[in-house]
């Protein structure tokens, strides 16, 4: 399979302080208004999500310049951007988890 044929669908980047993922949207600004004691935490998570979005946007731009067989330099750059996006996402999710514990939200050991 060529590189072009293996490409996934469009990358989504969130506007403002809303994260849009595979399971919908999380309006963090709205949650911060509802839980003012956690506003700083929601702001931190929003910043991590914004950094993730910037890394994904850069990856999308890079992908648009790639041929069927990307150069080694392009592959390395893409791997770096995707690794950065993954790290920022993980930091954001960790912050959301800390925030939920702070406001008494669902525990990570709960299913459903």
C-alpha cells in the first residue's frame, strides 16, 4: 500500500477552548464557569489541548506537501509532530482527570 493510500481522514483542530475529539466536544470554558474552583485546572487543560491542536495542524500541513513516498526528513518531522500531539493530549487528559477529582467528578476506576 502506498503512503497516500494509507492516510487517515482529515485531522480536526479545535477552535478556542473547545476540544473536539472522537467522542464529541468538551467546552472547557463552560465547565470552568460552572466550577469556578477548578477554573485554573480547566485553563491548563485547554492550553494543553491547544498545543495538541497546533501540532496536529502542523502535521496536516506537512502531510499536504508529501508525495506518495515521503522523504526521510518528512517522516522524521511527521513522527515528531505526532509524538508532540500525543504528549500534549496525554497532559490535557491527566489535567482533566485531576480536575474531575478536585470537583468530585467520575473516578477513573468507574466504567460506563
